[in-house]
C-alpha cells in the first residue's frame, strides 16, 4: 500500500498521495462520495486517468516486474488501449521507454529474437513474463528480421567510415549479426546479402608493410595466417 501511495504521488507530481477508505463509493456512500469529490475537491483515481498520465520518467523508475504487471492490467482492459498506445509504455532492452506504435499505427518495436538486435526491442525480462506476454501478443509485435537489419542498418553504418572512427564493441556485434544473417537467410535473400557483404568495406585490414589499419570489403583482404604474413611481409600492396 505504501508503495502505491508513493507511486501515485510520483505520477501526480505531488508527493505521497493517500487513498480514501475503499468503503467510500458512489453506490455505497453516495452523499459522502459526492461531498468529497464536489465540495472537498478530492480527486478520483481512475484507470483512464492514470494511463493518460504515464510518462517515460515515471515508467523508467519502475522495476521490470511492475512493467510486466502493467501489461497484464492493460490486457484485461482493452478500452484503455487507445490511450496506452500513445504513452511510452514499452521498455526496451537498453532501458528506454517508448511508445508501441509509429504515427501510422504500425508496431514501432520488436519482440526479442534468438540473437541480440540493434533494432528497438522489448526488454527480454519483460517479454518473457507470462503476465506481459498476452498484451505483447495483442500488439502483434514480431521478432526482428535479422537479414533486413543487416541490409538496412548494419552495412549502411560503414559507408564512408574510417577505421579510426570504428567502435570496436559495435563492430564485434555487427560481425556476429552478419554471420547469423548469412546462416538463417533463405536462398534468394542469402545471395542478395552476400552481394552487399562483398561490396561493403566493413572488415579491418592491416597493411602488410606498414601495419596501418583500414576498412576494406572482404574480397580485398587475405585471411591472416603465419605463412601469408611471411610471404607478404613488407608488401605495401597486401592487406
């Protein structure tokens, strides 16, 4: 109960907010209920009002379990969905809170797939909750298309990129995603993907003579072995 009091105060931005006794109701004690609402100015907390006030700052402060319970609450009250769709109720893997749909009403986030994705993805700890799952199903969220992600997000990231500007952690993640995409892509899409991979300078090459590093497309590089290091030693044309 105390947690709810502080949460309501945070949502209202008014400090701790106390609840009147639940026995006071429009049907059980109509005169007292009307007095408190109309004369004393005591605000009535409704589901519609609370959902309409949900902010990214408030939601980000709540634990994953609370977010999962919120999804369970919303799933049982479909009348609240139009309001909820405009609030940042979706928790991403990186902790950000975003709205579930884009301006055209299409899902703007994804369910977590078998591999990590750079696309906006629901936090796995929330998506795996049995309480949250029915609501996420109702939003018709899908898993990221890893092939599309590589073609549309990963490879374009390297256009005009210099080796010194490379973020190594991001590069490692991108390489893993490219390998995964090549493993799962159907025949036709795999050929398209291979074509783009062969054309994109996204692998780190080291000059055999100077040790300088530069990004190259795969066909421009030799696979490093001790034999080739010895063979190309001092050759400024080999990477």
